[in-house]
C-alpha cells in the first residue's frame, strides 16, 4: 500500500514537535517502577517441582489450519471451539523455584510478566496473595480447586491466576484437571487481562511499550479528534485527515497498522455486520491503495469468516468486527480487529481498527498486541 502525502496539519506536527520526536527511543516520561514486562499473548506458568516430568504434556500447542504458505491462522477459530482461547496464548513454563529469578534476556524478574499462572496445589504461596493492596478480580471453585484471579501481585499492570487446592493436601489439582479446564482458564484470563489495564502505571499494558514519541502522538490525536488512543511505540503516524488516521510499523517481515475512521452518526444507523463491513470498505477504498492501483476490502471468502458482536465497556455498548482483509488482485491479506464506538455526544461513529500483514510466520503475538491497543482505545472523556 502506498503512503499518501501528509496534510498541512502533519507538517505542523513535525516542525512543532521535532525537538521531542528525536528522543523517540527514550523511555516514557512516566517512570519505570513496578512495571510488568513481557510479550503479548504469553502466559508465564509456574508449576510445582513434582510436575517437572509431565508439564510439557499438560501444556501442548495444537496446530489448527494452514494456508498455502503453511501459515497457521488460529484467528479463524470460533469461540465454540474448545481450543479457541488456548490458541490466543503461548505458555512459558517455569518451575516454581524460578519464581524470583531474573530473565537473562530482559533482566526483569520472571514473575513480572503481564500474565501469570501460579499452579500451587498445596497453597504454599498463600502469603504472596494476601498482602495489602492485592486486588481480587474473580474467585471461583472448580472440582474442589480454587481459581483466584488477582491484579498487580508482583508488578503492574498484571493479572495473576492462583490455582490452589484448599480442600485437600493438593491431590485434587493435577494434570488432567488443568487439561479439562484450560479453555475456561484461558477465557477468563483473556477477559480480565483486557479489563485490568491501568493508566496509573508506567505502561497501560506490560506487553506494550510507550515512549516520548508515542506519548506525544497520543496527546496530539486526543486534541484533534477527542479520542484516547493506546499506541505501541513502534507505530509511526503516516497520515491524518479529518476522518482518517493511520499509524504503521513496517519492516521486511511484517507490517502492523492501526487506523481510526470517523463518520457521522446517522439517525437510521443500524449497527449490523453488513453496515460495519460497508463502512470499513469505504475508508480502505479511499485511503489504502495498493501499488497495483487497487484497494483493500474485507474478505468475503468462506476461508476467512467474519464475526460481529457487541459488548458493554464502561457502561456503553461497543461493537467489534473481526475478519480478514484482502488487497484486491494480489495474494496479500491478513487479519483485522475493529472496534466501533457510538459517540452520541458528538453525533459520530469512531472505528478503531488494527490490521496485520505477516506472511510465512506466526501472527499470534502481533495480533494480540493489536487487540490490546484496539480494545483500550476509546473516546476521550
């Protein structure tokens, strides 16, 4: 896709903030205390010592489907599929003895990952989860095993699932129990992870990075469009008009994108899948041209099914459209997730859309990072 010329407004941004942007690689101005650090879509699992020989059999990765380039596309799973939520994550397995050890790559404690599962049959970590300031997110019991999701145990923002057996000496919690309930545990971890992001920490999510560049662009876009975008530092602003914003990270292996579409709220607006697809196509046909002279559209192929649903966020109904886009007359395509907000106060619709092109490689981490950014972006209050 060709990059259209920036308007006068972007030129103003460049010259006004050139003194800030040259420091784009520096850390965010918010500080770095108690900061979670890890990869999107990755759960750090800490397991008991006596599970060492069986843990890899308990947490297995299932290959779902391959396209012509032998690239899995788990994005096509349906929520009814028992492995839908497992496919959203990868699992980094660590013996419980490693809980306080330092990751040699990040130099951060292993327990500072944004998502952690602590498998603790005999409740030996009880003290860690009953300290002052620990917030409970969800508490349930399954087959005599306690499942407690809590926030900010060892870092922030962080979601930790503590799985322990309060009804025996630990025999209720074993490998078959994990396998039987893994889909539910993943589903709840996914839901609570998206809800637990906080603006009080140095990062709003530990798997994404903010710096001075992303902070400045966020403020500028908030001032112009009255939207609060959650941006990863690798995205660079390439275009902004009255109704369209496009941020992009492109390299030789993939490119990920975040765009914002703004259009009037019609009195007859009927939010269904067809209208959501039509509005996305209208913007991509106008702004996202291919080098072949065609444009981008939502794929109508049954190989890449679409889904459309509504959820309640901050007491307001918002809509999500998921599917695949295609660049017409090419073999280029990729998954997208689109959030549509009805801004009645300003009589407009705001669609925040993350889309990815990553051929011949796993897309899980990249797509999950886009999902977090899309989910956390909103109308500025």
